[in-house]
C-alpha cells in the first residue's frame, strides 16, 4: 500500500483507480472522523449540514447519501426525512461501512439501508430517489468519473428530484490559498503521522484536493448532462459544491 502511494505521488499509478481509493479509505477509516474534524477546524460538520439544508428534503422522502463514509451526513438528512423516510448510504470501503453500521445503531427508529457498492455499479432502482447528497465524495473522481456520476444520478433521481454535494477546495484568495496549500502539504501529513503513523496516506487527500481545485468542472459536467445547477461557495471557497435539480427535460 505505501509503495502504491509513493508510486502515485511519483505519478507512476492512476490516482483515480477505484481499488486504490477503496484501500486508501479502508486504511484511514480508524482515524478519518477525528482527522476530518480537527483538520477542518470543525468546519466540516457545518459544511455537511449546509450542504443538506441547501435543498428541500421533505418528510417521508427517499434520500441517497453517496460515498457515505461512516454516515457523517446522516444527522441533518434524518432530521428532514423523519422516521418514515428512507435513507440509503452507499460506499465501497468496508472500513468506513463498519463504522457507518455502528452509527446506524444510534438511530433505531429510522429506516437506514447500507449498500457496500461501487457508485458506478450500484443496485439503486431508476427514478426511485427524491434527493441525493454527498459530503466530500467528489475529489477522488476524475472528470470522466464525474461524468459517469452525473449519469448515475440522472438514472436514480425522480423527475424534479434534487442533489447537493460539497467538497474541500482550493480557495481563490491568494493569502488563503497559500495558507491552505502549506496546510494540505505539510500540516495534514504531520497529523496523519501522529494519528496513523503514516504521513503518506493523509498526504493523498491534499493531492486529490489540489487536483480537484473546486466544483466548477463538476458544475459544467452536470449542466452538460441536463441538470439545472447552482455553484456554492462555503467559507471563502475553502469548500465548494453544487446543488441542482433533475429538470423535466433532463
Ligand atoms: C472523503 S470520504 C467522505 C465520507 C463522508 N461522506 C463525509 O462526509 O465525510 C469519501 C468516501 O467515498 C467513498 N468512495 C470513493 N469512491 C467510491 C466509489 N466509486 N463508490 C463508492 N464509494 C466510494 C470512499 O470509500 C470514502 O468512504
């Protein structure tokens, strides 16, 4: 695994290979939640809630949380859909899903299903979902994969169904940008070493974020696929996202 990471950092392997991404998150799963909270100075929680609140999620509806991880986005979703709604969390990392399963026990009255599947080969029925959410699940996709993702979301969403995604991004402001890149390149690997004994693994998150930059490309891709899309800035562009609707002619 660390040989692969070094290979990827040296551009020898494909950064977006799903097997590599899966093993990366399996490896990080024990420390991801703590790391995520600390490294975002607590902002990640707020950004997830905002991401969910940006679209109208009605009581009793069916919501899919793609790249659900350990269910970090669930709380605001469950608050909206209530006990008669349906939440489907999808992820392919066993390590992350093991922890999502633990979180599920905290909500015994809610209807939560977990799918251990690749988003590009999923069993969700077409036109069956009211809303799709994804917190920090876009950066590990290439543009071609984001195009495929748009196709999958178009397939599973009902007409007039809506989606909202948020992703960590590189801010445009020069000072923030400098601080942010130093932070991703040096500070996060040090924390990764402290939590995981391995700075390379968390360094990868910085590599993905630098390549992702912001959600502008995702906006273009979703628009080209017929969605009505709006670009969202979170805290001066430290995270960005898109939200949108599967319009009637989509
Ligand atoms: C950065 S984590 C985000 C977790 C969570 N949504 C959050 O808000 O923190 C990204 C998740 O996407 C999952 N993932 C990445 N590519 C995937 C794919 N092709 N199919 C399913 N899950 C995928 C990873 O396993 C990981 O758990």
